[in-house]
C-alpha cells in the first residue's frame, strides 16, 4: 500500500551495511541488521525511504587477503567498493577477538582507498562474548574511521552476550539510528565533495576523477615513473 505522506520524488537514502561476522548465524550481522532496521523505520516515519545493501565480509575473505598482499581487487571486493562509494550512510559491525576488531574486518578497511569514505556518516558497532571488550569500539574502531575521514555518529553500539536481553541495547540502537538518519539528511558528504573536494590531499589515483588533471609529462612525474628529468630514460 502506498504511503501518501512520503515524497516519492525524493530518491531513497542508500545505506551500506558492513558485517565482519564469521558465524552462521552471526550476532555481528544481527546487530548491524537491527541498526539498519531502526534507520529504515525512523526514515519511514518521516516520510522518507531507505534502501539497504549488505557487505558480508565472510564471503570475500579470500579476496581481502589477496588484496592485502598483492593489491589485486577481485570482483566481490570491487562490488563492495562500489556499494560504499554510492552510499549515503554506512553501518559497520565487527566481532571483537582478543581486545581488537577481527583481522578480517580491519583488513577490509585497510585495503580500501583512503578517499572512499570521506565525509560519509558511519555508525560503529561491535559484538563480543564479554563486556570487557566494550571500549574496543571507541578505542580502536573510531580512530580507524577518523583516519578515513568519515563522519562517525556520536553513539556507538556494543553488544556482549548478556546485552541481547537488556532493553538498554535497544535504546542505544535507536539513538545511533536517529543520529545516522539526521547525518544522511544533512547531505554533508555530497556537499563536501561538491564544495571542498580539492582541499584534500588525495593519493594518486584516488581523487574522485580529479587525478586526471595531473600533468603526467612533467619532470616530477617522469622521475616518479622511473624516467629521467627532461625526458631521458634511466637504465
């Protein structure tokens, strides 16, 4: 049934969910899905829509490890990059092992282009068997996403085994979800790219297309490629 209160001329927000869970079923994926469902419901209550695409890292573990050692990007990893590049908001959820996010989760974000997530709103979430790991989200995950220059939501969501039956988890999920929705509504990432993209020091090949303005025939670029200044080849 159509909702007459929703403005159908406005495209839906594109939400990307990244789950580092390795189990089946996975509590890490369950937590990410609960946050995504809350975002979708809150958006609907405001007459807006959200489309969600999920990146399940378990299924691309081989491609991630290959990318770490060889910088070769497989098809599933390339699709994940495209999903994140198009997303208006992101939810990331990691399992915690030995007081750190899993290696699979960390490796995925280590191989991403440093410019891919600039300004994008992100909710950080993690799961563990004990509450002793609760600070991992803010102590280790938040600095990683600060390095990637994302706009992380103030509320992070952590769930240990005993939290699933605690109403406080639901309240944290609701708080993180409304923060993410409001950040997506602001259009900050899009406006940043439109108005201030050139103000960032991009790595070569990661400037969103503006890297093609580089003069590849300059002495500096010839030297970087192994040639000599002035066009002379180097043995």
